[in-house]
């Protein structure tokens, strides 16, 4: 004698959602699942924008390499040509330590993600972000937070070169960290110029030409 099946069992069997498929119908006592909203708030938006910008950095070596070549070139040339002359004129002067902050200034001034912002504007991605729930201030400050990390990353090779030629921090590790922090804020203070040009013109050429403002 064949046992009659209930309509809901037949439906599950015909849809391939029965036990043969490794699944069981959801029980009224057991929720099917919980969907969580994305983290809301200004800091969450800022972190998302900054993280997206930082992930793109390894794919854009042309952004980092020129910012390193100029300071390293001037650091090496100035030490090689002027060190003896400067130290004869000022007894006790460590000309290499004197030139290191100047090399850092060359490395970090004018560094920004403004070219990436121009790309986002031209592709329409920036307009979509403006229409999203992301806070508008976080769109810019997130890029600047990524700039801060990039500036610190550019400072490290220059400091390493200084250490190779004999520059030492008398205050130790704490002094080095403070020096990096000052370098980061110095570079951050000048990032507004390329971003203003990018937002006003949406031109990669105009942003690229802005380096003249910061060229040694």
C-alpha cells in the first residue's frame, strides 16, 4: 500500500531540494539565516575608501618610483659635492644629517592619489560614490589617509639610505618615529593642492603638471 505524500514534500522533491540534495526544508523553529548590514558610520566609510586606495598602490609603481628617484638623486649629489666644503666652513656639522630632512621633503611633498581620483571621475565611479550612502567627506579624507601611509612608505627608503651613509638619530627609536610622523603630516599638508586641481579640472594632465609647484 502506497503512503500518500503531502504537497509540500512533493514540491521539495520536484525542485531537487529534498534530502537527496543534502538539504532540508527550513524548520519554523530554526531561522534560515541572518543578513547583517554593512558597518555604518564615518570611520567605516573612511576606512573603506582608504583601503581601496591602498590596494591599488602595488599595481601603480609609476606613482612611487619618481617620488624616490628625485630625493635620492639630490641627497647623493649634495653629499658628494658639498659635504667637504660645508664641513670645513662649519666645524662640527654633520652635512649628511643636515641633508636628510631636505631629501625627505623632496620625497613626500606633493604626493597624492589625485590621479586615481581623476580616473574615478572620468569612469563615473566617483559620481556613483556621491549617490551612495558613503559620507562625502570620507571620500576625500579616505584618499588622504592612504596618502599618509604612502608618504611614510616613501620616507623609509630615504631614511635607510641615510643610515647606510652614517646618519644616526641621537634620540633613538622614539626620535625616528617622531621624524616619520612629522614627515607624514608635512606631506599631508600639501596633498590638498593636487586634489583641488583634480576636482576642478578632472584632467590627469593638469594634475601631473602640478608637480612644478613642489619641484626643488
